[in-house]
């Protein structure tokens, strides 16, 4: 497969000013008449008049130029291109073609979802609808005419405004849509089917009244209230926080069960995976409610960052994704309220970064947030482009200050509205606003890998000075052996014995600043800061609030970590200190196991947990995050070689030791955290439920019989899915002889609801098997054979297979290689059905080199076996295997 390089960008040879698409919908053979007003691009370096359109899996019927039908010898057609010569001046090019939505199992282009038709065009799905200049820098005004049998497809939607609607002969009808905003093809959308909608009108800041609609299958209509509320909040927030209004009179959201990822920001017609659009207390957990608000926000915010200002080419993806993730994170944080509640959002975002992006940055797929090359762009919708991209934007806000950042953001939008631009446009706007060169900062766009910031401290009793020697290094990544130092914002506070912030005064500075956090900028490989004006050796609190996406290695003692976990006033760092304390204690268990010795779980940790549990100044939501041991995934990542079984046992050992000591306290807290009354998914009661369920998990780790009774009782009596699901999850990994009874009971009550069946699959894929029980891999295989699973439905694949591959390391990385065998079979099968989903699953083994030799060898064998069959595989899967092996 061919790599595409960023440096090879060429302006398009032609531009398309307007396009009219006429669809005659049919589930097996949809016809398209595509009429484009095309003209040569004055900016193009090539002016040979050849118009090269992309097309994939299409049946071409006819090509005409300015009304004259071309004969086959007058154009050139291959599997992926249609070349039409002689377009040397403005011309009307008309293409007629057909495609089969039902055969489209890749879910890219227009495809059948149950009895409905849905579309997904980003990145390159539009070429599966018609021949086109399918690239983001060609912006056209779209008119869409949809004709369809009315009984089958009573609702016909596309972008923009409804211009006309009427019945035709033979039970067919027609709707015409016009989108006033020029857009790239990846933002096109079409939906047809039997759908119902929740509709509301809202007055926006400029006084206009807009119509908001959420379209779903009729039985799901009662699950759309939260989505609508979230949309209204998102609109308000974008107006008040960024001064950005809704630019359309109509805004629609559509939900579907068949979707490759979360949701899509098509102009005025967002399409959502049902899991991010449907909620009621029976089908959605607290996290689901929360995620829906965040994803609805994310897609809505794209209307400005992505749609109004769009991308020149796909290498710039982070320009819209990093920025929009940053915006949705801020939205979620603002919805939580004041500072300590906002910290909960920050912590969740960092957990995500550490568990998914850090491993990516340390593996064979490591790439800068703006990659230099790719084989398949769909493989680059990564946590690096998204989540690290958001961290890079956040660093800019931190470095420039909120006000200057906002000025730069406004400038960026104003200057680039209606254009397709590169990441440079954003950086230049920030430079204009701040008057500051961001040259060194640009390295964040160019260099991959997670920087390590090593900190050594020294207290000099004689001079009462405190020195911090700060060194940054970034490990080599594919194609980038040596790295230059980044510009890293690095906020530091110095704490006294009570956790109070001291003045941070550098040696040589005359006046002592007020006590507080001080922002340093690391620009060199190594820098030393010497602080003075201190009565005693302080405790440094570093990279406060996780200002930079780096790994800080400060070698703190358990005592220091426990001190920070109880005294640091920065809630993020307090959480982080507790996590590092836990991580360090677990690491000692892992190493003891390696040396076949035993090691007591340190009292310092056990006491710190007890103290935090008792601390009444902390919110339950915060405690739930701080008291949960780091995941096996995050723990393994820190080891030189990952031994999933050792990590698992070590984590369980520590959990049990904590549980033993505080057994009563956990049960009492679980009791105290119960939320009476009707279900309310808002932050406060969600936090109480999270802490309650964590306490129950601890109590169960100590095998207190009362805990299992409480858990089973909770499963039966809960009035919300959060508690019911949490209980079932604990039962599924317990010693309970009745666990199958519970699982069958859950299936019986959930079978009619795809979202719930998926959760049921996930629970089993993520469970641990007790001695004597069927190994999880066998359980997963059995479930794959049931009617509740289908390889054709991405949500089911993610729920069962991806959960097993990525969220159950102890079971998946079983020493007999059975997990890898299943992985290879699944990737092979999925490749035929849906290459994007196959490639995503394939990535589960990419970090094989990080494992202990026996496991690495087995993984290598499984990858190699697929590699040898690469002729049968889609280039997206081949790219993953290739990068993993070579
Ligand atoms: N922009 C889409 C992602 C499209 C993925 C294509 N493989 C959703 C989002 O980020 O909002
Ligand atoms: Zn996005």
C-alpha cells in the first residue's frame, strides 16, 4: 500500500462551485444524478484540463459535459478514479451512477441501517456515493433532491433548508434540500427512513428562532429528552463562552445503531451512534448521560471549528479535532460548575490520555498530532490527534492566558471563515494576538512521543535555598530518533508542612512574590531553578493541573506522595499524588512477585486511603476517582516489560489489603452514599453512586459476605442502570455460584434493547474467571455464536471483542495464546465486512514488543500469520500490521 505524505499536498486542479445531487433511493440500487459546476482552479500548478474524480464501489451509468454525453473512449475509468479530459474552462459536468446501500457493510458512504438509509462521508465516504473531488479543500454549495418510495422512506433528510416537498407517482415522494453554506463533501449527509422526531424551537442570541430536531426510530422517541437538553446547553454555551451563534435555522440530530464511531458533525444534520443519543434511566448509566452531553457538544461545536473553518487536507485533522475536543472538555467542565467540580472533568480527561494516548505515543503507531504520512486516513482518527491535540490547545491557553487565547481564537475564526486551512492558521492567529513567536511551540505539532520531565530537588540547609533541576527527554519514535526540547508550560508551587503555598521566589529576585503557583516555561533540555526566602525545605507540587501532557518523574518517597495526597490544594495534583502512591505500592508488589519474595502492602498507602475516605471536604465524585486503583492498563504501561498476570495479581493484592483494613468503613460509606428518590443523572448524585459502587467493590475484594448480599440486592432493587450495571459487573467477577442466574436474568430483561445487550456483552468480556470457570476467551467465543452478537454491527464488536482485547489484559493475554488466536480470526473476518472496524481491532496487538518475552513471541506469531495473508487484507489493516512488525 502507498503512503501519502503531507509535503506532497497540491492544490486541486479544479474547483466545484455548486453541486446538485438527485437521488432515487432504493435499498439495493440507488441512482444518483450528480451535476457539478466545475472550473479550473487558478491556483493549481497543473492546468492540463484533466478533471480526476474519485469513486469507489460505484456503477457508472453516464458522463456528460455541458449537456453532451461522452462516449466511453472520451473518459478514463479505473476502480478508484474517473478521469475526464478537456475541462479547461467553466463547465457543467453531469455524472449518473448507482450503488448498493445494502451491500455496504463498511458503513462508509450511504448504507442500510435496519430499514433506514444513513450516510457517513468523513473522511472519504462521499466517493462511495458519486464521483467527486472528494477532498476537504473543495467547497461547494449543495442542492439535494431525494426521491423515494414514501411507505419505505417517509422521512427524507439532508443538510440545510427544506426547499420543496411533494408526492410523486407510484407512491413515491420528493424532498429538496439546499445548504446555503459551501462545504467539503465530507460534511454531506443523507438520511431516509421511518423516523420520529422530538422538535423544539429556541431563540438564539441574535433574536432568531431556530428549530432543533432529534430524529430516531419511533420506539426510541422517549429516550431523546436528554439529547435535546444537551443540544440546547451546547448552543447556549458556544454563544456565551465563545460568542459563536448557530448559523442555521434548523439543526438536526439523527441516531442510528449502525455506526463506525461516536458521531458525525455533518453540516446541520449530525448523525449519532445511538449510544450517544439515547437515554432514559433504564438504558443509560450516569456515564452515558454525561457522555451524551459531551458528544452532542463536540459535534455541535464542530459547526464553527471544522465546518465554517475547515481543513485544507487530512493531515490537518487535529486543527478541528484537537480544538473541538478542547472545547467539549471545557463545556463539560463548565457544566459541572465551580473549581473543585471542574477538576473531576480534568481528571477524567487525563485518565483517558494516560490509558490510551500514552501507549499509542510509545508504540509503533506513534505520530505527531499532525502526522507526516499515512496509508489510510481512517487509521489516524487517533487519541493523539484528538486528545493530545486538545492538550496542545490547552497548553496554548495556559501559556498565553485565557484572554489572549480568546482574542487569538476570535481572530482565527474571523480570518478563516469559509476557508479550508492548515494548523498554521491557528498558530498564526495566536501569534498575532499575543505578539509572541510560537516557533518552539510548533514542535508539539511535529514531534511524536511523550516527553519525560525528570525533576531532582536539593535543599541546602546552610543557605536555605531549594533547587529544582528539571530535565526533559523524549524517547525516539518511528522515524524520529532524536528530539528537540519542547516548550513546556510547567506550573510549580512550593508547599509548607501544612500544604500552604509559599512564595515562589528565584534566587536573585528582589521582592518576594505573593504566595502561589508560578508558571515556568521549560525550553531547554535541562534547567535549574533555585528558590530562596524559605524557612524550611518545601514540598514541590509540579505540573499543577496537568498543564502539559508529559510524564513527570520526581522520585518522591511514599511519605511525600501521601503528604501531597492529603495536603495539596490543587485537586488534580492531589488526585495524581494518590494515584502515584497506589502505583508505586503496586509496582513493589509486581517486583516482589518477580523475585518470588513477598512484600507487605505499605501502611502509608492504607492510611492515606482511610484518611481520604474520611475527608469531608472532598466531594464523593472526587473520592471515587482518587480511591480507585489505577487500571491494569495504566499500571502495565509503566513497567519496562508488561506482565499482565503479575500486574493483575499485584493490583488485587493491594486492593484486598486496603479492603481488609477498611472493610467496615467501606460498607458504611456505601450505605451513606445511597441516593434516595427518583433517578437524577446530574453530577452530585452520580458522584455519590460512583463512590458507593467503588466502596462495594472494595468490600467485595475482602470477600465480606455482607458485601455480596448488598450487591445482589442492589441489582434487584436499583431504580437506575448505573447501580444495576455496577452490581452485575461485580457479580460477574465474583465467586457467587449464582452469577449465571443473574446474567440470564439481565439478558431476559435487556434483550429487546440493543444498547443494553451491548452492555451485557461488555460485562462478560471484561470479567475475570474464577478458578474452575470457563476461561473468558471461551465465553467470548460462545457469545459470538449467539443471536445477540453480529460482526456486522460495530457497537457489538466494540462491546464484546474490543473490550476483551483492550480492557481485560489478564484474560486476553493468556499464556496459551488463545486470546491472540481469537484476535487473528476476528480481524480476518471483520476485514471482509468492515475494514475500519477490523483495523481498529487489529491495533490491540500493536504494542506486542512491550510484553514479557513469551507473550511478545505469541503476539508476534499471531501478527505475522495475518501479515502473510496481507493480499487478502484491506490496506487499513495492512498498515497496522506493517507498522507493528517493521
Ligand atoms: N469527525 C468525526 C469522526 C470521523 C471519523 C472518520 N473515520 C467525529 C468527530 O470527531 O466529531
Ligand atoms: Zn470531532
